[in-house]
C-alpha cells in the first residue's frame, strides 16, 4: 500500500501527486497540461465558467441556450431502453411558468435520485421542440436546500470550468485546486503582491491572494469580475514590461556598422517604381541600419544623383573606422497586408547589408515560401553581383555542405532558407542582417535559437497580418514598425460573397467554369478531420461563452479536407484533377502537391489553412471557404489574399450555414472591404481586445509572435475592455520610469513575477 498522503507536510513546490486522490497516472495527465506543482495548479486558471446563478424560467428559456432553471420534479422518472442499448431516464419538472422534460442517458440509477415534489437547480442547454415544448438533456442538477428562499441563492452561483484532458474530470481538478490554494495561498499568510499598493489603488485592483482564490472559486459574479480584472491587468502590465526590457537589452548591443549605400542600382533593377509606403519603409531601414544620414535624405534618396559613391564593399565589422560611434541593431517589424509588396522592401534591406560587404539571410517558415522568395530574388541579386543560394531541409547533402562552407568562408553573401539556417553548423563569416518572414509561424524553439544567434544583428520581421494600430503599438512594443498601408497600383478587388448550402450546385458549376477557363481553385476547410474551434469534449465541457458545447448532431457538417477532396473527385469533378493539402503531410508531399497546383496539373486544391500565408499562384482565381463562420476575420482575409494575384478577375466565396447575427455581421464585413487593416479594426470592435491575447485560436496570428519570449497569456483573453488594456500598458511605462531595472524593494515581487512569466529572455 502506498504511504498515506499527509496534507500538513505540503509546500507550494510539492508535486500534485502529493495530494490525496492524485495518483502517478493522474499526475502525468496534469503534467500534460503543464501542471506539476501545487503552485502550477493554482495558476491553472479556469477557461470558462458556468453562471448557474443566472436563474431563468421555463417561459424565458430560449432554444439552444445554456440555462439555469429551478424546477420541481413532477413525475416519477421512467427508465426505457432504446436502440443500441441506449438507456433513457426521463421525467418532467415544473416551475410557476410551465414544464420541461428532463432526460439523462445511460444513467438508470438516476431513477431513484429524483423524488417527486423536490426542487433542483438544473443547468444545461435547452431545446424547444414541437409545440414549443422545453427539454433539457443531461443537465447538471443540484438539490435546492429547504433553507433556500426559493431563488437558488443558497447554492454557489459560479462554477469554474478547467481546461482538461481525458481522464481528469472537472470535479477532480477543482477539488485539487481547492487543496492547492489552501497550501499556496492560505488565508493567514501574506503573499507578496506583484502589483504595488499605489498602482492597485490608482486602478482599483484587488489584492493578489484574493484574486487568485476568486478566479478559481468565486462566490459570485461580481467577485469573479474583480479577480479577473486584477489578473488581466497584471498579465498585461508584465507583458508590456517584458517587451520594454527586451528592447532595452537589445539596445545594449553594438550592431554591425553600415553606411548608406547608393541605392540606385537596386531601384533600377526593379521592374516598377516603389510605392510611397515602400519608399518610407526603405528609408526606415536605412535610418536604422546605417550610421549617418541616408544619402540624399528623406523620401527622395532613391533618385538623388548626387548621392555618395557606393560604400566600400569589403568593409566588415572588424575594420570599423575609429571615429564611427556604434549603433544598436535594427529591430523592426515590416507590417503590410497581403500583396502590399513586402518582398521588395526586404530585398532593399538585404541590399543595404550586401552593399556594405556583409552577408545576409532571409528565413521563411516553409520550404514553399523560402523557394518562392529564392526564385523571386536570386536572379535580381545575381544581376546586382551578389550570389544567392537556397538552403532548406530537402537541399541535397552535397549542396548543403558546399553552401555551408561558402557561408563560413564569406564567399557566399546571401542565403535564403527555412529554419535549416538555424542549425549550429550554419556559420557566417560576417552576417549583418537577418530577415524572417512570418516569424510567428516558426516554432518556439526555433525563435529562441534565432534570438540567440541574431541578437546583435540587424533584424527585420515581416508580417502579413494586419493588426489595428492601437493594438500593434502595444503588442509590438519592443519593435519599431514600418507599415505598408498602400497597395501597388492596379490591384483589383477580389469580389466576395457569402452563400449557404442552397447555392451548392451553382457553386460547383462556378468552380468548373473557372477550371475550364484555365484557372485554379482553392477550397479551404476548417481542419483535416475535425474543426479546431471545437475542443475535445468532456461531457460537462462548457465554452468560454459559458455555454455547453453543442451536442454532436446539432453541429453543422464540417468539411474535412481529405474526405471532402475524395468526395469531390469521385462525385462532382470526376473529369478534373482534385488534390489536397494539409498540415500533417510531409514537406516533400506538400511541395509536390503545391507544384502540381502551380503548374495547373491539379486544378482544384482542397486544403486546410496551411495555404494561408504567402503562397503565390497568380493563375488561381477562386477561393472557396467552407464553414466560413469557423474562421476569424483576419484568417479569412489571409485566405482571400491567395487569389487576385494575377491579371484575371478573382472571387472569394464564403460558404456558411450559420444564421446567427454575429456570424452574419462578421462575414458581411468581408464582403464589404478588401482592406486588411479595416477588417482588423472591425474585428477588434466586434470581438474586443481579448482575442488578441487568445492562444491557439488559429487567428490573430501576429500575436503568436508575442509568445516567443515564453509568456503565454492565461486570463487576458477574457479582456473586453480596451481602456483597461491601455491602462495596463501605461502602468508598465510608469514602472519603467520609476525603476527600470526593478531594483527597489517595492518592485521585487513584480520582478519575480516577470521572471516567472518570461524566463531568461528578458532578465
Ligand atoms: P507581400 O507583401 O504579400 O509579400 P509581395 O512582395 O509578394 O507582397 O508583392 C506582391 C506582388 O506585387 C508581387 O508580384 C510584386 O512583384 C508586386 N509589386 C510589389 N511592389 C510593387 C510596386 N511598387 N508596383 C507594382 N507591383 C509591385
Ligand atoms: Mg510575402
């Protein structure tokens, strides 16, 4: 027999398995969620709440809503067996407004649990059937005590819902959390508060211990709100502080010294004139990367014939002239909607480094994108006299060896590739600039490796995710920003429509028409096998909106990419070539399909969102998005950006069966505008700032960048108050002004919290 677990010996660092009832097996399940110690458990905040205190009546309960009802059992529960051995326990119950039918599945023992005449609080999703009859399937139930005044107020009003995995029930988790709280945050112990008193007073925030206890076990909704507000504020303040620290630390490095080169050869090598926005971005790079003013200064530098002669190409960091003061490295984000022309700007930055005799690297998250960049840029740089190679996972071993040795010797000035560039044996003689495209799509480990390798180099990050300015200033507080807010001339709008299933046949006809005219068609589905928006379901799982997840059969049919591709090929387009693409395919397989699609051999490509970013097939003219309501607006916008890239008129058809006003409003925004920044602003307005801090939503991808430092938001996704976000960031400013190194006793708990949240990256 295992030794009896003794609660009095527990410390905040004790493993969860030291709690009674948590076996090693369960401990492993907790570990899967990142919970090892009792302290971890206290920080495993609920992902949603059941607001069972919001009691309604049988008259007011609306179809499909999660409701809480106080009902008296009216009939003796009856047990019946239906098809496939399914056992139903069913009875009716009433309140003063009417009756409801209550049904439980496969729990025959419940027959004896409900006595006629006794009152319960039932909580669950209700349905209105024929004749407006109300029914509840497997609702949660709690007996209402006799002492209750009749409104259920003697019962707890808020129940936490935890992120869970199979094998851990909500009850088990909340029980364990309660015990952990008693150890880590005992009522009689003063725990240092990361937010100092004056700050809390100014913004009306409750104390740390109170907040942690009540985020888990709130007595009522008001208390929960206070706890949440406080923890969100803290999270955002720490986040902002972390960014500021990171910026400060990077500014301590001396960057490779560069001078403003004559950009004329570069601009002459482009087939078009740069837009005003592009010129401004390049001017930003010149200002950041070079010492002294850019030749000619301002926006006109590119055409100024009096500019200085090209800089000595052999100049490297080792032979810096003695009188030149070093500069911190460029640390800039180039943000621009799909098609805004980021590539040529990136190329200009590369040129600045190369013209100064430095090597440079451009890194993309996939082989497809890296190859595309290589094909775009290598010929142009060759004309300018700079060799360029592609280094990706599938590069032949022999070529890899050669590229690496030429990088190490300095013979090869420019390399474009994937994270293969981050391998330890890729060494540059004198690298001056690293550019990453869509950095948020790199893994956390890869981003950390990059941060380590390139901290002292000029860096440029490109992102195609338009984000509202107010959010961008906060979310990218550690980076300078250049925004391409102007599209190259002559772009045509992608006509966008929302349709439902009744349009299916016409849609298929339209797909065929595009293909017959020699174009390619994308069809995007939510996921491979299932929809990511719906989590693995525990019986009692409730969404963040406080609603129980809908039962399987009430969900719209989700189109799974592989199965749908097969079905289309078999039943609808037997004479056309249908391919599919999804994230779980090997890179080589993906590339092969993509290649066949680019050449037109595959005409219809059914895909998950893996094709979202950067893929360029100019002859594709139609983007169909299935179950469009499952995608965020920014994501839809990204998907739409895959078409309209060539000369031909292009369309985006959003297929959705959703009738909710919210979904309809969101999709209608897509139909109204093609401007990504406008869409992002609307999205912010409709969904609130919380979504920008949400993890794993598959949307607002730019924000994933922010998790690269280690900080994962835990409560900020609940934030629906823009003013609070601004206050939290202002508070960080104040802290930085008062004590930037967080050296004083006042900020010691904050410093510790910051270290916990960000790890070594910022401290
Ligand atoms: P993104 O910002 O999405 O990476 P790209 O750099 O791929 O955009 O540019 C999209 C297309 O626009 C490319 O075909 C590119 O050649 C073209 N382009 C970029 N800048 C201009 C410009 N100033 N004038 C005309 N075409 C341009
Ligand atoms: Mg691009």
